[in-house]
C-alpha cells in the first residue's frame, strides 16, 4: 500500500481527525465497530457477530487505533497547526476552515500518519515554514517502518533526510546513488570532470584522425593502390567507431553562459513604472469568525514605489489572505475586502498577482500563447526566452499545451506569464515552490533589478536572503521593520 502527497486535500467537509483516520483505514474500522456494537446491544450475540467484532477490534489495535488520537495531536503540533500555534485549530476543525498552507501541512501529516509501506511526497516543503521543515526532517529520519520517496529541489530536506539519491538531469540521464546528498555532490563533481576530460580527449583524437583522413582523401592517395585503399577503409572504420563511442558517452551538462542582459527581465516596456504608494491600516479579516489576518497591533504599513516588502509569519497567520486583499484593491475589485481597516493605493497601476491556488491558466492554450497573452504587444521571442529562464525547454515549448504540464510546471508557467506582463506592482505568494536552485537565483537577480514594487510571501530563507528586501512585516510577531 502507498500514500501520496502531491497537492492539498479535496475532502473539504471532513474534520482533521476524520481526514487522518481515513488515511490509516481507522475511520472505516470505527464505523464497522459501532455497527457491530449496535447489533450486540440489540441482543444479537451470535458467534458470527462476536467473531466479526473480535476481528475488527484486533485490526483496530494493530493499526494503532488506541494511540491514533495522541499521534494526530503530536503530528499537528509538529507541523505547527495545532491550537497551541494557530489559536483555533483542533482535530475537530474542518479542512475548509484552515488556510491553504495549513491544508498542505495536513496532507503531508496524513501521508506520514497512514499505514502505507510506501509514502511519496511531491515537493513537500513548498509551503512549509522553517520550523515545519525541521520537524519533517526529524520525522523522515525516524521513519524506519516505511519507505519514503521525496521529489524536491529543496536542499533543506535533501541534505538532511535522504539516504539514497536519484537525480534526473536536463539531458534525460538518471543517476542513482546510495548515501547522502553531500557525498553524492562531491562524487558527481569528480565524475563530471572525468567525463568532461574523456569527451574532450576523445573529440581531439577523433578530429585529428578525421583531418588526416580527409587530407589523404583530397589528395587522392587512397586511389593509388590497393594497400592505400585498405588503409583508407581502416581509417574510415576507426572514425566511425570513434563517432559511436562519442555518441554513447554521457552528455555533460553545460554551465549556462553569462549573458550581458538578464533574460529574466521583468519589465522591458518603454512605459515608465507608475508612481504608486500603498497604505495598509488596521486591517482585519476573518472566516466564519476564526483565523484570517489582523494587522491592527502592527500599525500603519506604508509601501512606496520600488519597495520590496516581505510578509512573514507562521502558516495560518493570514499572509495569503493579506496579499489577496492587496491584489483585489489594486485591481479595483470589491469582492474580497477587509472586515475592518483599509487598504489604499494612491493610483491605479498594472498589478501582477500570483498565488499557488490562483494560477489563472487556460488549459487549451499553447504554452507560448499563454505567456504572450499577458504582453502589451505579443513577442514570441521574449516569451520563449522567459520560459527558457524558468526551466522550460526552448524547443518543446513551441508545441506544448498547458493541459500537458505538471502541477509544478503550471506554477512556473504562471510566473513566466506574470513576468511577461510588464507589471508596475508584483504580488507573489510562494513564487519559488517547484523552482530549481539555479532558477531561484535567476529570479532573485531579476527581482533585484525590477524597478517596480514587490510584495511577497515566501518560506525559502535562502531565496529571501538573495533579495534586496526593504521592508519586512511579520504577522505572527505583530511587527514591521524597514531595512532600507
């Protein structure tokens, strides 16, 4: 049996307890247990009923039914979605009452809580804060009763928890290694250098022999006698063998060449960036009287043109909610406003907003068409350049459809589309999830060169460290700091 975490749970009406118990098969056993207890209470104590009840109790105990409640609470505590951290979430809370980041945590927790022998986690740290990543590392390190496969670009988990590495390179080559990521990287570096030298040496020998062969052939030497002809044929055979040997050699990944202009340029428009400022004052927003966001104790937050504001806080503190309200206000949309307080832009400007659950892509479109649809003037060359910088193959994108992309690729496409739109204000909710480290660095450079205003939520401390952050607001600590 296997359990897979790939996205957020869809059983919105379930309580957290029901969601977890279902993952281990305990919810079904509890239902059967109650049914048999009702039958016995009605007077049927036949051997058949008693035998079936005994089997259910045995299975319930073997699957940890009597310790499940404690395990669930420990898991919620470790993932920082318990009442102690959130203030309102309990095992009786329903999935539709928690934030998207908290639902992601619950999906991971359920996969690990399940009775599966194989657990597959697809990019589990994409929306996790540092404390939750630390807990996940400890949990995976102590997971001796099941096999775990993790697909991730996040070194925070790969370096700590992995005992085997499977690397899929851009060339399509797959490498397997038993041991830690640190040891793999050392060995891989030496291997790449050896492969590079072997290829260079092989190409030099091949080119030298082919040059000699062509020299004799052009002079007509191979037609002088049978001996010369045999020598020519032998040389041709040897060249062909060398061709095959070179073709069979592993392709050595090439280091990307430095370009004079960063391809991932967020604005290439001649239109000047709109002069804007933003005020967030005493904002409160709740859902069903619970959770939401509250900046009333932080004070007035002012963001001016060119600022880079990072909104921090634990999952459930309202980061995504705040960004969504800011984006709606910038767009003049009154559908999602604060319950109290105000969010004010001093002028209208072009806003780019991206959230993991609001990618706004059309599945029947081509990938390039999706990017050019956001441009002031369609430019296929720029679209391909941006897509290439975001990790897409510049040849494949010409025929790819949005509907054929993976969840991670769709998020990368949404970010590429946003960048292509020449926004005055960028509002990014978890932009680096599903991005490789090299693409994260490229994005950080582009954001630092960006002349507009950036408002962002991201849980990757290494990425944030690369940014020229001017202001930081922490919704959990109820604080704001202007850094520049």
